[in-house]
């Protein structure tokens, strides 16, 4: 594969991932609004965090570095914190 083509593909992938993660971070930061009920904040942040995890996992899969770590459901963490 041509080196310039690989570089262009890598840059396009990095750009797409950056935009996807930025979208989710915007959701997380927007949910910090004091007018939003706490339960809704947790649900919104949790959902966005799970989408970020999916993006990260796909990126790791693409890079061929898929780990063997076991995912912990966010609901379990939230239930333990309550």
C-alpha cells in the first residue's frame, strides 16, 4: 500500500474518532447543567461514556490491539455507589 495513502487513511480515521469523542464529551459537559435532575445527569453521562467505550474498542480492534480486559457495566458501578 502506498505510504501517502496509508497516511491519509490514518489521518481520516483520527479525524473521525476525534469528532465522535468530542460529540460525546459535549453531551457529558452539557449534562452538568444545574437545571438537569441528578438522575437524568447520571443516565446521560453513563450513556455517553458507554458510547465512548464502544468508539475506543472499535479503534483498538482496528489497530489490532484488542485487549482481554472484561468490561464492567456502568449500571453495576452506579448501583454500588448508591
